[in-house]
């Protein structure tokens, strides 16, 4: 593997990262400031990120405020960092200069899985192959012959879903993934520890042992302690298909590794111009550029999700489970790449050095470079470090 200094790096500029209507958006960033040894909550205003840490020491605190969007737009700020300089330092891996972080902090990082029919069937493929990509084409054909479009438009937990279940059981194709995909209860799991997510421009990690894996481009909801969706951003819920395919009990091994969760570039707060219906209508694009000239395009439309985003929030938060610092919720992906990259029939898998760009016109672009998790920058700044840093700066 190449050393970090010579690793492929994405080009990040305000024009490539910001939402197309950034001037109208209330955007929240987090900036690591080396002079202060820790993170700052910032508002993206024009060509700058403006420090709001004196107003809200954490993003979690900011989102508890009823006037969060007004604060982001209007509150007097402290230091202002030129956004182009932040992006340049972030993209080149300079950690001795101010750079962007994932735009969330104390929120628990949750994820909903199997929320789109197309990716649902690919989870069944993984299970049936036992994580062996060489068997994928054969199993995919078999499932397609039986299921066809039978799952299109089915509402999970409905009588139609029950009839589809009976068909699949009769054909010996029922699966735990189908249970959470069309059954009454969604799959919601903890994706990564608090503060472990990486942001745009950072390396993103795939276990070196994995030989069948892919990105998962997703809309991510940002939710406060009362279960209210306060904003949205983009995420990459990196998926190790070979490991999870061996056993669903290996989900944590497949999902939670160093740098295996990317969130960003910014949190866009909900307001009059960007409400929950705008989130429901998001189109999310994916582009992968390999060092060998390989290019893959994909897309995911939130309009095709099988469960409403607020239903996913309700399944996560309520009388059964509270999150006093709020949470973020990956909402699942339609994207499940089946194009062959290497051997015929084995589908897509990452190569180290791939640059992954996940974008949506109203959320901007999350851009990361794939490396082995074992070689990504170690995660060292946890909750204790954050509390001590904020206290030392007189912010608590």
C-alpha cells in the first residue's frame, strides 16, 4: 500500500463540495483547529466556515436549540476559516492545519439496513453464497427467476408482503434479510462508535482481509434527543459483503472498523426551504474512480425506499429507546453493484486507492479514498478527549 503522502487524493473545492443552493442553506461543519487542539462547531457562510463553538460547544448542543437554523445563519461568530483552505488541507491530509471533520459529534451513529428492494435481494445473494463472490451470478439468476418484480412497491408488513413471504418460503428462498426487508420490523443497528466517523476528504477503511465489498451511498438523518429530524447529510456505510455473507452475526465485524463510516460534507438543517419532503425526494449519485482507470457510476433515489424515513426514526427512538445526545441514522441504499470488476460473475469490489464520490445536489459531495482499515489514521480522539479539550478552552 502506498504511504499516506503519495496516496491518491480527491480534489476538493467549494464548487465540488457545496450544495448547488448553498447560499440558501443552513450548513453546519466541524473544523479541527490545531491551535486549540480540538474541534469547532462552524457555520458555512459564503466562502468561509465561521466558528460558533462559543454559542454551541458541540453539534449535539446546537441541534437541541429551537433556533438552530437561525443561529447558523445569523449568530455572531468567532474565527472564520476560508473554506477553500480548509478543503485543501483536508484533501491533502494535512493535520497540522485547520481541516474538516465529520459534521456530527456526540450523536450515536445508527443505520437502517435492507430498506430498498434491489439491495434487499443482493443481501439474499450474499447470504446464499456464504460470502463467496464466485457464486453470486448463479444465485442472483435463481432469485430473479423466482422473485422477478414481486417485491416492487410492497409495503413492509402488509398483506401483500405476507403473500410474497409465502411464495419465497415455498421456493426455499426465505431469508433473514427478507424478514427485515418486507416484515413488520426494520433492521436498525449501531454502525459505529460516537466520534469515530470520518468526514469528506478523509481516507475510508476496508478490512485488508475482505475480497468482496462496496460503498453504500446513503442519506443520513440527523436527529435530536426528542426524536425530531433536524437535518440531513450524506454517508458511506461501507459494506464487506464476504464477511456479512458468511453470517449475519458478523455484522459488527463487517460494518464497524477503523474509518469504515464516512459522514458529510456538512449537515444541512431543515428549514422552510429544505424540509422532510425534500429529504424524501433526494437523488444520490455515486462515482468510483480507480487508480487503474476503472470508473463506476451508480445512483440511489430516496423515492424508492420501502419504509418512510420517519417510520425508521420511530423504530429507532421512542419509549423503547432514548438518545440523550441525539443520533444520526443512515437510511439505507438502493445501490448494490453487480458489474464485474475482475473475474466474470464476481461483481464489484473495491481496490485500495479508489476515490469514492457520493453526491446529491442539495447536500453536496462526500469524497473519500479507500485504504485498508489497518492503515487508515487511527481513531484517538474520543469522548474523554473532547470533554477535556472543551473544558480547557473554557467552553463547558
